[in-house]
């Protein structure tokens, strides 16, 4: 099974170390392979912290996430929930 969805990263500072660590941990726990891709065509394996950080995704940028495998829909739902919750991070101004 394959599922794909584009998200806008609302997280103020984008995908820095903490959100990338949470995302790679989630991707590692799934049976499906999770891949992230930027609008300019760069991509990263969801399990690789370094590849995720290398994308340099900033707050407000779009990212397309693809999940391929037996639990693709469940994996995508979990990723969507994490992104919607801004990776559980709150920033005080």
C-alpha cells in the first residue's frame, strides 16, 4: 500500500533537531518506509535523522510525505498527528 500527503510545517522553527528526532523515531517504529520530499525535489529517508536535518525545512514550508508498506495508512495518520501537534513543541515568545 502507498499513501502520500503534503503538509505545511507550522512549527515556528521548522524541522530542527527535536522534531526530526521525534519523526525519525516514529518512522523507525513503522513497518512502512516513510520518505519526506521538499518542493524543490530533495528527499530524505524518514528514519535518518541526518537526512531529515539536511533537508533544512523551515517553518511555513511544504513537505510531501510518502508512506509505502503494510501499515502505510496508519503510519501516515501518525505522522499527520505529529505534524498537526507541532511535534509536541511549544515556543514562548
